[in-house]
DNA sequence: CAAATTATTTAAGTATACTTAACTTTACTC
DNA sequence: GAGTAAAGTTAAGTATACTTAAATAATTTG
């Protein structure tokens, strides 16, 4: 049985392992899931016993195809819910993450496929992350760049954000820094890595901590 | 903390106790929740300890205002989800009960209020059951009658059904016997309590077991 | 390369939510 | 009112998913 806990462990292992390439350590998993390292050891043994992961004591965790399948299915549910809540229920993008975090665990494949269909099989969620299709394939090709690489006097649009904390999302909403929104880089400050940008004719200073979590696409005119 | 189990226990206690009037027995609860009678004793002690119910050993269970509040909140979530899935996602009424049974436990008050608003504060769900408002009040006045009381050559419309089993709901869907649908009683057979009705110009025989779970309103012309 | 530090696991204990089996209470019948 | 059947509880045990504290393995550093 795939309980809520197991689904969250597998999602975290999949994310931290970046697909299935990297080994995931107990410490990083414990931090991600907000549980003790002892809890990780225990659950790792259980998940390994059920064929979801490969677990070598003191070495690390690697997701197996069975675990990957479940993780992607949960991610798919999460992202489709987020988009659905924004598009069909009018929630704002900083409100949907926590709701989707719960809904992803109590949605049947039947229902999520109906939602996928209703949204006309979208490719990305409201944060710009790709939505896997029914078969678990991410078809979107990454062609974005970190906002850190932006140069002065060029226009960009925001393609993806990499943080879901309330504070971060709420700040972006407040300055109307939404997905696909265009902005111009006015000034780049070398000494602290911060960026002065103009959006909707209003200028904002963004710290390095903010911009390293934002991914953009250059707009060529 | 209100876990999924606790929510289901309170929902069942509220339903079997018909609001808060009747004492609920361990046996009936065990049957409703598909667990052993021993499990009922244990959970009853826990719920009583937390002030959700009044529990007198060997006597029975009675819901308290704290428990009633939680039960109604879960029922509200269930019924709003059902209507939402039918109205906004196009699921059929026999598909929504099982989905709502899961979603009701992982929906915040914030989200369900958004759904309520989106549906324009509906009064009944797709089975005709009343939806409590944000304050927990059921405002709908019951003016339906059991289908058993139907008489020959009169027209009725279906107002509410009292069973959520897949077989029952699928059969009603199949013969297009949907909420608010009009039908005429052609013949009433006294010996087995069955009813011959006409719906969309097609005649159907409905057994007593079916009609006792259907509630109707007479259409006067 | 040995010592120290960090990472990880094991052990023991807790809470929830179940089970079956044994026992007790209540209700019913003669 | 005693005997019995049904209803309900208690006791003991299980699985999941955590915790803290102690022990062990791996890695880093002098």
C-alpha cells in the first residue's frame, strides 16, 4: 500500500536524486521531510523491502523504476491540481502549493486524468514546472536560464520559480512578478549580486537570494 | 488532531445518530465503518477524552457539539466536492461519491469556501442531500416523500437518493433516472411493492428495494 | 594513519489504529 | 429470578510512522 508518508518519501527521494542519477543521503532526506534521521533509516528499509528504492546502508538511497513511477504520479497530481486551482477556481499562485500538497495524496488516477483533460493536457504548472503526462513522460524541453545570468538593458520573461515558501511566493505576487510576465533589467550590482528591474513601469530591487530561485527566458525583439 | 479515521468515525456517529438525538451503538458503528467492535470501544474512549463525543460504556455514543461541528464540516466538504466534480468537471453522479470520500479529508476550509463560492452557494448535492453552509447550518427544508408512497397516474420528480453503492447509482444512471428528472407512475404492484414507471417514454420496473432508497416530489399540473 | 568529527543506524519507547480471543455486561426468555 | 444469547469491552498483539539516546561506520583533518 502506498500511504501518504511513503508517497512523500518517494517524491523527496526522486526530487533530491534529480530523477534517478544521484544517490540521496539520509541527512538531506531528513531535512527535506522534517523528520529525524532515524525515521529515514527505518522507512528506507521498508521502501527497499517493497522494491521502491535501492538502499545500501551507510551509502545512500537510489530510486528504482517502481518508486520513480509512483513519485512521478504524485508530482503529476500535485502540478495538475496547482494549475487547476489557479485556472478553474481563481486561486493565486502563492495559495495553491499547500493545497496541492494535500490533494496529491487523495486523488485517483481516474480523477486526475479528468482534470488533465479539462485543462487540455497542459505542459507546465503555475510555477513553470513541467507536468508529466499520463505515461509519466516530461515532454517539455528546458530552455530557461537562471535570472543570475541576466544582463543590463535586456528584456526577459519569467519561466519558472524554484521555491515554494509562502514568503517568497507572496512577495512575487505583491510586485506582480508572475509567470510569463515581462521585465527589463535596469542595473546589475556586482558587489552583492542584486538586480534592479522594471516591471509594469515600476522599478524593484531583487536580492541575489531571490533571483537565484527564478528562471527566465530572454525576449528578443 | 483530527485524523482521517477520527473524521470518519465522527461522520458516521453523526449520521447514525441522526444529528444528535439518537444514541449510537457499537455494533451499528462497527458495521458502518467496517471495523471490529473492539476498534469502536478504543476509538470511542479516545474521542470522548478529546471532547468530541459523550461515551458511556455499554450504553452508547452521543455526539457533542465539538464533534458535531467537525462532522458537519466533513459532510460539507463531501457534498460540495460531489457537486463540483459533477458541475465543473463533468463526472457523472455515480462516479463522484468515492472521490469525495477521499477529498473530504484533505481539503482546507479556505479551499472549500472557494469551491462553495464558485458554485454560488448551492443548497443540495447531486444526490439531493442538503449542503450545510459555512456556519454548519442546513437551510433546506425537507419537502420530499418516499417513492413508496407514489400513486398511479401521477407525475413526480426525483429529489434525493439514499444509497451510494456503485451498483445502485450505476443502475439509476443507466436508465437515465437522474436528479430532478420527471417520471410517471404507470402501475403499482401491491404483492411485491414494485413500481412500473415511464421515464423518457421508456417503461421500467423498479423493485421495492430500489424505490425505498429514492425520495421524490409530486409534480402538479 | 590515527584522532576527531560527521553521518548513519540501532535500540527502545510512543501514538494511532487496527486485529482476534477472552471476558463482562445487558437484555431477553422461560 | 436464573440461564442464555447478544452486545460490548478488555487484553494482547500487529503495522505504520514517528521520537530520543546510544552505538557504529565513514570521512575528514592534522
